C-alpha cells in the first residue's frame, strides 16, 4: 500500500513539469517588468531610499534615525527629489531613472548604488517608483 502511494505521488509530481528548454523557447514580448512589491521592500530596506525620499515616497515623512541624520538630510542641496511628483521630476523615462539609481547624480546626495544593488533590484525599484508617481 505504501508503495502504491509513493508511485502515485511520483506520477502526480510529474504532471506539472515543463522542461526548462520548452520554457526558454517561449517568445518574450517585452522586457520583464519589475516586481513592485519587492521594489517597495528594497526602497524601505537595503536601498535606504526612504531615508531621503520618504516612507512610501512621501517626502514629508522620513524614517527617523537620529537628530544629526535628520539635520543632514534637511540641509542637502539639492534636496532629494519628490518621487511622487511626476511633473517635478527630471528623469523622462525608466532608462534615465535606472541610471540615476545605478550611477547616482555626481555632486548630489544621490550616490551610486552599483555595488549595493543588482540590476534586477533596480528594475524592481522602477516598478515601485511607477506606482508612486500615480499618487
Ligand atoms: C542620501 C539621500 C538619498 C538617498 C538615500 C537616495 N536618494 Fe535618490 N535622490 C537624492 C537627491 C538629492 C536627488 C536629486 C538629485 C538631483 O537633483 O540631481 C535624488 C534623485 C533621485 C532620482 C531622480 C529623480 C528625478 O528628478 O527624476 C531617483 C529616480 C531617485 N533619486 C531614486 C532613489 C532610489 C530608488 C533610492 C534608493 C536606492 C534613492 N534615490 C536613495 C537623494 C537620495
């Protein structure tokens, strides 16, 4: 009896199996879109973005680290961009935003993240930033 269950489990387990080669041949219509939920986690986590750009991109609501930290950010010139305010942003498309995040803006607090974030992390961030711009 035990043996039958084992065989049935093995057979059932193979039903949904698609060989990797078959999947790879599917046509890719557009570049893979980022995962906005993951982007949000990176924005508030290892990306450290929220410290300057605000919790949920709300520029007036930054996580508090210390008084000194708050003061340094308040004095930044230029000030961190309001990522919710689409009309005020300088970047025209995701390619420019990708470059802003990966290579930073020289001479500003928007420092490069190329050693900190994977390209896929940045793609996920872009999906999240797109949602912020609709707020
Ligand atoms: C230490 C503060 C700081 C942190 C942390 C920071 N930024 Fe910025 N960011 C800035 C500043 C300042 C600017 C504006 C630079 C300028 O005006 O050239 C900016 C600009 C940008 C822009 C371009 C906005 C535009 O006008 O098009 C994007 C996109 C952006 N940041 C995304 C991010 C993301 C995503 C993260 C996290 C990985 C992040 N930033 C972390 C300070 C910061």
